[in-house]
């Protein structure tokens, strides 16, 4: 779970909360678990059918976004989002500074 939550940029607890309805509806399974024990997630046959069902709508939405923005802007947007995600991962792993950054102004 930790590996997947890092990849998705989610806290582990948020990932677990988001997976619960998918498990409840029989779309994914989670085996294993417990403190420090690896969890194996798998999409079920029912889950695959749902993905196949909604894939044309997802592809259409992406195609529309590319048409509206243009290929160059779409690629730049994806690159920018990747940079932000990377920066957030780095920030998340860094210790919180004890002092405000130099040059910060306080208004009273």
C-alpha cells in the first residue's frame, strides 16, 4: 500500500478509504495486510468489465482536452503537473523548517 500511495501521491489512509468502495462492490481485492505486511491488490473480472465499459468515455474526454488545448499545451500541462507532483513528494519527505524562510515579512 505504501508503494502505491507514494506513486499516486496519496496518504496511505486516503488510499485505503478510496479502495473500500471498490472492494465492497467487488471491483478489486486486497490480500494480506497488517502492520508492515505487504498488501496485494488485484482488479477482479467485474472490475475489468467496468474499466472496459468506461474506457471509451475516458479516451473521449482526453481527446477533447487535447483538441481544446492543443498537443503542445497538453504536453506542457502534463509536464508541469509531473513537476508539481515531484516537488510535493520531495517536500513531504523533507523535515519541516523550524524558522520562517529568509525574507519573509510579518505584518502585525
